[in-house]
């Protein structure tokens, strides 16, 4: 069984496409600067760690419109 499950992750974001984009961006950030927000991740790879952060609710998605206000 994969952790975190897609069912859990999809409740945190509005679509699978947003999930993939956010996880990829966060994984790239983790490669450059290892500032993990969760303790003892299950995954060893950056994408898995990013997905665990999303599942834990540590990642907040801000749209470009909200960011400019």
C-alpha cells in the first residue's frame, strides 16, 4: 500500500493536476534546501516526502491572484 494514498491527498487539494504540480515544486525545493517540515518521513525520495508534507497539511497552496493582493 502506498503512503500517502491518493484518496487522502485529493482531499487536501482541488485536483490531481494541482497535486502533481505542488508536489513537483516542493520536491525541487527539498533538493536545493532540505527544510523538511515533518519528522521521520516514510519516503526516502523527495517526491514522496513532498506528498507526505501535503498529506500532513504542512503545504498551503496560494494562487497567483492571492499572492499579488
